């Protein structure tokens, strides 16, 4: 069982949702992102880890850019869509997850294009 984060680099969370075991979506009044517990973080590439920010037992990826790399590396598209858009009918989940994947790739190309050549596996 993983422990739910009660803090973040952006302040005390207003909302913490489980994405998958060991992965959390965090929202605060000012910011948010993805938290990965230290056990799962061991399986991330060194490049992905370098984009996160360690706070005790969690590696945090902010919602503006860093979310994209961890989402791409761990294939979190459908999981994130279920949190971001809970009203989404199941039949639309695949289409929206594909759009989330494309958004992640755009962010990576815009901010960390060197990572695509070095570490990102084809999805």
C-alpha cells in the first residue's frame, strides 16, 4: 500500500487523486502536478527523474511541463483523463487519451527535445 501525499512543493494539497498505485495527481490553490512514490521512482529513467523534484518519499512533476515526461514514460494518458475529466463517457476515453499523449509529446518537443532522442520509448 502506498502512502498518500499530504504535502507538495506547491503547498498543502486541496485534492489528491490516485492515478495508479504509487502515482498521485496533486492540486493546490496555486499549482499542481504528479507525485511518484520513491519505490516506483526507482524505475524511471535518470532523465525523467532529473525533471522531478524530490520531497521526502515522493518525486514531484509540476503540471506545466514536467508532467508530460513522466506521463509519457509511464503511459498515464487514460489514467490522467479519468481524473481530469470524470464525466467522460468510457467510449471517448481512448480518443481523449490519445490527445493527452499528443499534448505530452508537444510539451517534450518544446521544452526538452533532447529527451526524445535519449530516453523516450515509442508509445
